[in-house]
C-alpha cells in the first residue's frame, strides 16, 4: 500500500470540512469550505474559498512542495458550511448546505478574476435550529429536464430545490427520517440523487437507516428501507457514474458498504473496515479508473480503495458484479494518509476529500500518479497530496 505524499498544505483559519474539485479549461478550480462554532456567541461561522490548482512542470527540482500549488482566487463569508458540490454541467455553479438551514447557489463570475455571486433559499423556519447537512445535484451524468439539488437537514427533513435562472424553488419538502418511539426527526447526514434516474433519491441518517425515494411515487413513504445493515448512522454515499447499479455508503460504524441498487437488502460480499467514521466517498470520475474509491475516514485520515479490479476484464459488468465487488482480493486499501497516527487515532479528523483530475498523470506500465485534495478539520488545513499507484504491489 502506497502512502499519500503531502506536497502542500494551507491554513484556512476555520475548521475545514469540505473539498470539491472542478475541472476547467486551464488547470482547474478547487473549492474549500469551513464550519466552526464560536463557543462564546454560539454562532456557526464559515467561509467558502476558491483556489486555482497550478502544476509545476519543472518536476526535476526534487522539492516535493514545488510539484503543485494552490493560489487563492476568491473567498466569501458564510454561515458554517456542511457540504458543497459543483454542478457537473453548469460549470460555474456551486451549491452549499449551511448551518442556518439554507441552500445557496453560487455563480462563479469568471475564470480569471472570479467573484462568488449567491442566491440563497431558506429551507427551514428562521426560528428553527435545523442545519442543512448535505446536498447533491441531479446532473452528474448528463442534462436533466429540470436541474435540481437535493438537500438533507438535521431535523429529519429533505428538500428538493429546483434551480431556475431567476430564482430557486422548493419542489419537495418531506420528513424522511425520525427516531423510533420519539417525536423527533433524525439527522439526515447524507442525501444523493441516483445519477442514472433523476427521480430516485437515497438518504442516510443518524437512525442507521438507508432509504430510497421515488419522486414520481410521491414522498409520503420511501419505496425501500434498509434498517438492519448499518450499525450506526449513515453519513456518506455516492452512486457510480460509470456502473449503473453500484451505490456505495459509509457509516459511523467505520464500514464501507457496496450495494447493487437492484437489491438493497444486503451489501455485496465482504465489508470494508475503514478504521474511522466514513464521512465522504468519491468514485474516480474517469471511466478507466472507475474502480478507485476515495474515502475521508475521520480519525483514520484519507484512504483509497480498489473496489473491483476485475471490472476491466468483464464483458457484462452488471451480471458479474456480485463476483467482482467486495471480496478480500478486490476490495483493498491501496493508499492512505493519517499523518503518522495509529489506526483510528488521528484527532484532527479527515472530513472533505476529492480527486484532482487535471495536472500530472502518467500511465507508464504499472504506475499511475494522482493528485488529491483533503480537508482536515481541527487543524483547519487544506492539504494537497500526490499518490502513486503501484499496480500489482
């Protein structure tokens, strides 16, 4: 297993929990967001930052810190930010879920000297203490008739927000999760559109339940509930944009689970202990690397898993998926960073993470080199990593 090599780090002043990459015509843009509670005023502070990723093409210098760097482009204050996502198609739009119960849509004015222009939509009653916790766009694989964002909240509710040129509008707002035997909503830590079907939404909650919703059938009840597989809150998930029937979830029980969406009663084959709560999961966006899964594992830092290296050899990936996903042989950690701490002991917490898909990349026989961005919480640091995959090692 190859460790991440940290090549740059940046103090972002407030505790750092989000990192999101957007590939552009030049080297690309990295967004970073923060969330911090001011204990004296009980105010939840935050900031959204945009960085330009710049690779140093003079790679023979021998100085790791010269390989790449981030240059600050723009910053704007915010309520504490729990999640951010770029629209995959509307390249200059960034959504944020914030501690004041809002969904904010930022338009990036230009690539050269950008400013962040925001439209905000209050999803909760202003007297409510509920936070917006996570969000996802419905356009990850292609254009939709209506561009939407799903937003989950700490009061158990989920909102579907329609993005229009002139405004934002709530098209659905429903109680998705509540604690059993209590008249209280359970924190919906994560929500995601099925990127292959814009009417399907998945939600995961502090009640340890995974639910599937079909907007065409209404939101009075889910079309499927798994209440037995996760042993703690479900806090991360993502659908693969390259494999139609694959969904991955992460939990506070430290386990990464890979699912066939056609049968959500039981995860595929063996489960993977990530050594820490699995706060974020990101499939590699390129089809030839679709088997690489990046994870932010809180007290165990950042990790990369090769979830199915047989994918590239199968003719019908969906029919053979049960044989190729989740086994000891094909579901292994192949890269990690936890700053030298023992398993589960990294107190600063790895929260936000993303692939950087622009810049140096080689495919020389058995070696590939990647860049990765990671947001570590308590040391308020945005980190830039280089990772070399030694295939077959």
